[in-house]
């Protein structure tokens, strides 16, 4: 689990890394073009800014992978905004060049953590811009040539599409997790069978099917005989192993249209669609014989396992909930009369 998380974080870090490298290279190009236009030499601010643009992305990636934390990327995005402020100062406060960089990085910050992140970033831009303004004596420039606008607008287009792609992929990932969570919530954690909730849902779908009203639906309530003895004698690990093996054998004995659920404890409920009572008895006997003849071995200990099964059938004039009670009464009758047997519901039991 930990290894999976690490790989996931590394993948995210590597997705952001090329965008940061590309953006800072464009920053450097903007600085060079701005300085060349004015015929100025590269002062200390320009040289430092270009050096940072070339070195910082690699340091940021190593920092991110070392900490394996989303908060690290948030800090790096704030540093990005601070660098934008330095850039604005180094290019002599040219708004035509600065604005696309500012918009692109603000959009990336918003995608990461909303407006709060944007406000923090803009505050850093203001502070670093003012620092450059105070310590660097250069005139402000308000016009830009077409070639100077190429880098910032290219960056704006790429960041917008790139962050949109990452947001889309994140949305798809969250949707998949939601679907997986919903599916998992319908399964028994031990056996992987349907749980009660899922069985009720599938029974309702079966009952709403118009074709189902033309056929009987049979329920089989199965219970592992003397299961408490297994737990008390050998421990719950053995009991769990028995339940898992029983669930696998029951499931393998059914059709694809049938449904089996762990009903509770050592009880299992089977729903046989379009199946009359005689066919249901045949299926139940097959399950009983399969379990009785199968050696159950766990941790070197062999367990003799049998099932008692109660059967009841319903059609258009009855319902799922009532039939469960009837199957349960038949199961109780089977327990009272010796176990390891199949008993059909007798109206006289009511």
C-alpha cells in the first residue's frame, strides 16, 4: 500500500516537472528579449533570474519526491509565483509580457487549491515585484514587440491546456474511486460475496422484471453446521477459512443469473431466478453434497463441514421478504431434525 502511494506521488511530481521546466525556460527567453530590446547588459538581477529558471525546477522535483507530500507542491507553486514577481521586475514591469505569465500561474494555483492559493500567490508577486523595483533602477516599459509576446502567450496556452488535462484526469480518477467504493460497499469484506444490502437491491431488480412474474423465484437459506465449534476449537482464522471456501463452492455451483450473499455469520442466502421448487431442491442438494464431500484443510487441520439448507419459493402473489422468513423456518426445521439436509418450506410451519 505504501509503495503504491509513493509511485502515485512520484507520477504526479513528474507530471508537473516538465511544465515547470518549460515555463521557466520561457521566462528566461522573455528576460533575454527584454534586455536585448533596451540594449542593456545583463545585470545581477537578470543573471540571477536566468540561473534560477534553469536550476530551480530540478531542485523542486527532488524536493517533491523526497517529501512525498502534496503540501510540497503547494509550496513550490508559491515559489513559482514569487519568481513571476521577480520576472515582472526584470522585464521592466512590461504588463503585456507579465500578464499572461500571471494569469497562467494563477490558474494553476486555483486548480491546485482554489482562491486562497491564488491570493497568497498574488501577494508574493506583489512583494517580490516591489523588491525588484526598489533595488533595481530601470525604467518601466509599456510596449512589447510581437516576438516578445510569443513566449508568455505560448506559456498561457500550454499551462491552461495542461492543467485542464490534469484536472480532467483527476476527475476521472475520483470517479473511478467512487465507483469502486460503491461496489465495495455492496460486498462482504471476508468472502467477497454480496452483502445483505446488495442482495435486497438485486432482489428488487428481479421482482421488477416483468418476465420474472411469469416464473417462480426460489430462495435457499444455507447455514454451516456446528460452525461455532470450529471457532471455539481452532480459532477464528480457521472459521474464516471455512467460510471463504464454502462461499467459493456455493458460487461455483450456481448459474450466472443466480445471486448468492453472505446473510450473516455463517448463513448464506441464494436467489435462483426463474426456478421452481423442484429445480431449487436439485440445486440445494448439489450444494449440500459438494460441501459434504469436500475436504476443508487450513493450516494442516482438516475440518468436516456440512450445510443445512432451507428452501422457499415465491411468485407474483408473494414477495422477497416474506419468502426469506419461510426459507429461514425451513432451515430451522432442518437443524432440529438432524442437520446436513435440505428442507423445503411447509405451510404447516407457519
